[in-house]
C-alpha cells in the first residue's frame, strides 16, 4: 500500500473590498474591473435592473468594457437550482467561457445565486459582487458563502467561493425600501453587540448620509471578515457568534411560516437573547437597557403573532444547528461588544427555568407589539 499526501489546497483567496460613495458611476470603474477579465456577464434582478443595472451597463460600456446583461425576476424564490441552470444555459448560448467574469449586482439573493453559479461555471470563473442592499453590503457579499434553496430547506446546496472583488457604493441605497434597510440594520446591530462597543456608540447616532453609512458598513465588514477569517471552515466555534439573535429568530420565522421579515425576527431575537444573557447573570441590567433602547430607536415593528404556544416555540428552537442532546444552545453576551466564550464553544445551554421565563417574557412583550 502506498499513501500520497497532496497539498492541493490553494492559498486562502484574498478578497478586495472597495468602498466609495458614487463608485459605480465613477471614471475609474473600468480599471477596477479590467484587472479580472476583459469580458463580463452582469446579473441582476428586474427591480435592480430598473433602478441601477440598465444605467450601469451603459456606463461600463462607455468605459470600454464588454458586458452582457442577464436579468431574472426579483425575490427569494429565484435562489433556485432551476434559475441557476437557466442562467448557465443562457451564458453558453452567448459563448461565455472560462476566461469571462461574472458580476452579481443586487441583494443577497443575487450574490448567493450568482456566487454559486460562478463557482461551478467552467469549474470557477472570476467573480465580482456589487451589493445593492445594506444586508448585502455588510453580510451576504462578505464571507464567501453561496447557495440556492431547495424544497427541503434554505441554502442547502452551495459552495464556499469568495468573490475576487466586492464593490460597495452606498449611494445605491437611496432607492432601497424601508423594510429592506431594516434587514441590514439588524445585522449591523448584531456586529456591534458581539464585537464592537465603538460601533454600538456610532449606531446611537444613526444617520443615512453617505460618509456615515460608509463608516458603519466598513466597520461591519471588518468585524465579519475578522470572525470568518479566524474560523473559515466553522471548526473553532468562533463563527457561532455571528449567530447571535438568530436561534430565536429562526424559530420565530419557522412559526410564522416565513412571513415574518428576517430583520424583524433578528431584532426580536437579539432582544430576547440579551434578556436571556441578563437572566443568566452575564450581562448587567444597565447594558440590557441600553441594548433595548438602541433596538427600539430603529424602525422595527417588534411584533409577533401569538398563535403559537410556549411549547411550540420550544420545539421550533430545536431545529437550530447548535442544538445538542435535545437542548437548544444560545450565543450570549457578557458586555456590549463582547459575547461569552464558553470555553471556545461560544454558545451554551440555559437552565429550563431561564428558557421558560424568557419565552414568557417574549410572548408577553412582543405579541402585543409593545
Ligand atoms: N451568503 C451569506 O453569507 C448570506 C448572509 C445573509 C443573507 N444571505 C441571503 O441573502 C438573501 C436576502 O438578501 P436581501 O435581503 O438583500 O434580498 P434580495 O436580494 O431579495 O433584495 C431585496 C429586494 O430589494 C430589491 N433591491 C435590491 N437593491 C435595491 C436597491 N438599491 N434599490 C431598490 N431595490 C433594491 C431587490 O430587487 C429585492 O426585491 C437571502 O436569500 C439570504 O439567505 C446570504
């Protein structure tokens, strides 16, 4: 018998993130893209095409790039194997191949779908993410997770394929509907709570001018990148902190049949898990009060339907991937900007008395939309 140890793993891919207000329609955008390929497929959903994509295509062509635009309907249902295959066939019929670059212009649906497509098309082609939602800028376009949904669940098929470049122009957020803003805000508040007291302070003075937004987006990206870099393959436990607020949020989304907006669910989830941190004696009450007041200063509705019982909620919690031995586990805070390490697990089971009290607190407070 012979054994050969091959070290085929390439060096960790470097992602270049470029942030600048008005970047997309700048004079230098052509140069930015030409370093990757001389021919691109530009993908966006129909809403983004109307708001940005059609104009941007003309701008790119004007700056000497060869680009073909491919659009598809907007919405989460488009993150499917069927849409991916349909777009791949369109690419082949336009003679796209290995040397061509893919640009995903849009929210998390587009970056997830096109990221997955780019990772498998001719076994991997250059990829540029141009996120146009706040959630896309601070979360979906950063970290390299791509994927599509299946009838068996969300994001079940996909790859880890970081973009070569992420281009962020906060001025495109002006056309974003209010509800879409809240999804991104929830994730930014999460970064502040798990990792950055200074981001928390910045968020207490929330504004939407481009320079303020760029600072918030920049800080958020650095936090996500630091956590992902430290635990890229999700083996050390640290990446679990990105799940803060999400154990409760996912159970709420499931019980609402996915009609509760993700940002809303995460906002409630962060309040509930902060409350739990306080009840566990980890987070001081004054810090909990500050967290509650920050979350309430954002335009979240903080309302859940009360047509489920505490028992049903408890069962829904068990679908979480952190569940162990039939008990849910939670990421908890010890301070604003610091999650509890729990011996490198970064999550813990909580006594049933604390869990019951917390679920009761949540149902009493948010079922009435107080
Ligand atoms: N890969 C990851 O790490 C990761 C992380 C978080 C979320 N996600 C995924 O992201 C998806 C959600 O992303 P999303 O909330 O950005 O959704 P989305 O891509 O569906 O965009 C939301 C809506 O906003 C519209 N839109 C986008 N940009 C706009 C703009 N500038 N002006 C006006 N309208 C605009 C879109 O057409 C769409 O209707 C989910 O599928 C989720 O699973 C992935």
